[in-house]
């Protein structure tokens, strides 16, 4: 994790590339390539001692463990999903970030295969990996001098089943191995013992189970509630946690435009106290994301213009881990 309290789902709210539909994709009836490409620009504002913000120099140094770092700036975002369908075999291979996974606020890249089992649903098996490493602080607790960044990567496997037994339920299980290139959490705090520093090690593994329901309210209107339970088994005992998160997505699609909103809330519970603060860094997290998509931009078929607004907050029992972020973005999405 990039932070003990700023969850993957909350981070994804701030990075969400706008997409063109909310319902789970079926497998096309014809052979060939399909997918999407997204490009956009965003303004981000991040208040966090843990997250490396858009202007990392602004949040590189904190004066004390009671201060709050702040960073803002603009950046570019790119996303894609490339698929090839074998229609007769009802099988599809894919690379990138699937649209339905983006709706679940999961932006790991995947290389996998999906297969339709008649009216029993679509099963999938994928290798999940971080195509672009996440930047995190080597020692987020360092005060009074500049903090250095390091890369965080993850890789693992995902099993999925969409439309379980012909129903509107979807489920998935994901296992990831998490690695930091240079983990130095707590090394700047001389009062910690070697065992206490070791308990802050963020390397490890995670597991997550996701269950969602696709409720078609009427043609073009979809309500999708989902629930995710995840655990992390870290090399450092103080970094072990369990998380329960819920998300409610609502979409309206018309021939001219689509409106998609995502509401997220979750709780994070640690197994042990953080030795820097002698208490657990448990947190409550929530966020809201609203997307507007204008179809046939400039009269071009399959080209969409996008606007997005996002707000997310993590309220931790330890003030040092509080985080707040917001984003405004615009972009274009091309389906093929």
C-alpha cells in the first residue's frame, strides 16, 4: 500500500479515468479487436503526509509528525484496454485495464483471458500487475529534512466470474505480492528499537474478495452496489490490516450523453499499534466521483469528451495519517 490509511480505492477515486458505460461487458459476437483508449489532463490537490502528491517537492519535507503536507498541480493521464475476441469459442484475451474493473476503481493492469460459459456467466483468469510503479516515501516519518521516494510495485493473480449462474451478481478474488524497492520506514526515528522499525515494513501480500450486483433499473440506467473485503499480510506486523469497503455506482446513458457517479465508503482496521504513535492507525474513508461523458464529440463516431470531479478523504485515529484529495479533469475517450 502507498499509505497505511489512504486505501487503494480512495486513491483510485482521484485517478479515475472517465469511461463510457457502467454495465459489465459481454463478449462480442464477432472476431476481432476491441477496447478503448483514454487521454486526459487533471488538476489535483492533495493534503497528505504519506501520499507523494502531484508536486512532490511541496510534500517532500514536514517539520514534525503533527504537521500536514500539501501539494497541488496538474498532470496527464493515459489508460487503455485492448481485447481480441474469438467469437465461435466465446473467448476473449485482454491487456490493460478493463472498463468494468475501472468502474470498481481498480487500476492495475491485467493480462488475461475471459470465457463465456453459456448462460452460466463469464469466467476470467488474469495476471495482475502494476504497469507503472507507484511512488511512495522511503521513510514517511522523516521530519526536518527532505524525504526520498521509492517505487512500489505489485503483481499477482485474479479469478473472476461475471453474471454468476445467469444472475446479475459478479465476484472476484485477487492475490497480490507487494514490494518496495527501498523500504526505510522509521529509520529516521532514533527512539525506535530494531524490532519496532521492522514492524513498519510495508512489503508483503494482500488478498481481496469483491461481490457486486448489476441492477438494471430501466434501459440505460444501472445501479451497481458492491462490497469488498481485503486483508494485508505485511512483513511488518504493525502494517497488517483488514478492510471492508462499499461502493455504489449509478449510471445514466442516453444517445447524446452519459452520467456516472461513484460513492465510496470504507473502514480500515490494523492488527497492532503503530510504534511511532503507540496506537493503531485505524481509519474511516469516503469519497465521491462524478463523470459526464458527451458522445460523438465533434460529430466523430466513438469519440467521447469527458469531464470529472472527485473528492476523497481518509479520517484516521492518528492525525499524521489523515488525507484529503480533490481533482478536476477533462479528457477524450475513443472506443473501438
